C-alpha cells in the first residue's frame, strides 16, 4: 500500500501523520502519478489547521511533479511514462496521487523534477499577479512582501523582467541578500524600520503602483499606505493571519486605490490559460531567466518538520517533500 501524509483531526503540525493509504486507480479524465517531489505551501498549513476546511480524513498537499504510471479513460495528450507537474491535485503529499488530466502539464526536457515540483503553485501565482491582477509595465514601482520567500523570489524576477522597479521587504540579512540576488532594486528590513514610510521615501512620496501582499494581517495597513493614487493592493495570502474587515471608505482615503483578493483557481479558468502561464514559466526556467530556489528538501515522512520550519519563518525559497 502506498504511503501518504494524512490529517485525521485538524490542528498544528503534530496533526500530520505518515501512514499507509488505500491504493487508487485513475478514473475518467485522470492520471495516476508516481510522485517525485511534492511542493509545500502555506495553503497546506491552512488545510491542516482547518482554516480552509476539508472533509476529514484527508491527504495533505496540492502540488507536485512525477511520472505517469496509469492513464484513466477519456484522457488525451498523456501516456504512461510522461513527466508531468500540477498545482491543484488534492492529496499530493504521497507516494502516488491521482491528478486530473485537465490540471496537469507536461514537464519539458531541461527542467528537473525538483524544479517542476517547486515551480507551479507559486510560479503560477506570481505569474497571474504580475500579468493579470496588476499587469506590470516598464517603469512601475512595485512592492513585494516576503521577497525571499517562495512566491516572493519569483515575483521579484518576473516583475523585473517586465521592467519594474522592485522594492522588497524581508526580515533578515540573509534574506536581504537573496532578494537582491533575485533582482530587487531596494530591500527594506521591516524588522528594523516601518516599511510604509520607507516606501514613500524611496519613491519620493509617490508610492507604488502595486503592493503584492501574501502576508496579510501584519502588513495590510502598511501596504495600503504604500500605494500611489489608484494603485492596487493584491492581497493573495495571509501567512501572518487573516485581515480584519475593511471599511471601503479607506480605499477612497488612500487615493481611490483598488483592493483585490485574487486566487489561483480563478486565474486558471481554462486549459488554454493554464498552458499559457505554465508555458511561460517553463520557458523562462529553461532559458535561465527564471531561477527557482529550493530552500529545503524533506523526506515525506518528515512533513511535520517542513510545516514547522515554514510557519516558523526559518526558510527561504520553496520547500519540497520527496518520497
């Protein structure tokens, strides 16, 4: 029987149990994949703790890469032995996972399993933020929180590729170095200074065109205060906790700014959109213009430690679990 990381009762990292699970076969429109690498993301923690409830028990994880071992009925374009990656297949912390073929993408030659397993969920998020939520233009100043994190490092690179001036926030000297290596023009140590006034100073009082905020509660007010008139606050996560209810009048007072809470699912509405975004990401990785930093690899049996490190902010880049 294959093994997986199971949650039987929601809670802290101790709720993660490495256990045998029932073997599955792919149904119509599905692939059975032998997992080579599973990505660890904050949304997995939200599922584990019950913030985003799932029916119990469940296998954790949404993202990964591996090789197709069986193909269900009514599947076109995939065959046994193909290398694939995915970003939204529940149960991905496992030795084997059933992946909807509609959500799988082929991994091109030149992209290894670790990179493919680390790229899609955070890479597709970074892509929709800079290409769709607020389409970055040449000369824009943008703010990227947690600029040395998994999404942050990708956001910095993709925004720079579009010609932006990127201001990143980090909490340590080591993370500052990583953000600058990724291309950040300015890096603010928010553990030392209040970042919103510093953003104003760095932009000569103008503010930024967009603030990409995956932190949430502790950064929201400062992100709002960092925007230029008619700027966009893209609140795409809440690693520090949920943001309290917001009076819309605050958006008026901040300069007719825009607040959005985007999600990945809404930006993968069609197969064509998935292939466009994934294709651009894989092409950038293959030509060397986008680097994916794997900050930690853990055996699948040590998923608890991976969650503890992620939530304790002891990590940079992307964390992977390997069967």
